[in-house]
């Protein structure tokens, strides 16, 4: 642990220097390092959510706060991830969006279309079990 010293005994140092020394000592510990990393990640999340909300407002989205929520979710799930996982996440999102669009076009967008899908699945399962 590195402690700055101005040649004075600890009791004779200024309060400001004692606080700085204590913070440097704490920051060198594993708890201090993890807290600093979490603070950096929180700061990045705040910046990303503010930027995404401003972009959504500029695009005149009806609910721009969803952009901020999405930014926070993406930033929290990518903490410590590498580029390969990020690319896989983007590919999965694109596949999900395409599947959702196909689902909406084929079955419609009303609530009861989901109930109809459930009925068809039950009927198919009953047919498979009976045969």
C-alpha cells in the first residue's frame, strides 16, 4: 500500500492529507477496486441512457424513456463481456425482431391471436399424442 508522506508523523499531518492517504489506501484494496469499477460502469450507463433518451426525443418517439431503459439493460448485461458476445447478442436481437415481425404479420397484432395460437398448439399436441 502506498501512503504519501511529507516527513511528518501521522498525527501531525493535515486532515486533508490524512483523508487522501486513507482514500489511496482503501482504493488499493480489492473492495476499493471493485467499487471504483462499479462507479465507472454506473457513470457509463448514465451517459448512455441520457444520450439514447435525447436521440429518442429528437426522433419524436412516443415513449423515449424506453430507449434509456434499453440502454441500461444492454450496458448492465455487457459488463465484462467481449466483442464476440456482443456480436452474438446483436444477431440474436435481429433474429428475434424478424421472428416478431413475421408473427405479427401472420397472426395479427390483437391479443386474441395469441389465444388462437395456443388452441392450435393444443390441437397439434393432442393429435401427436393420439397417434
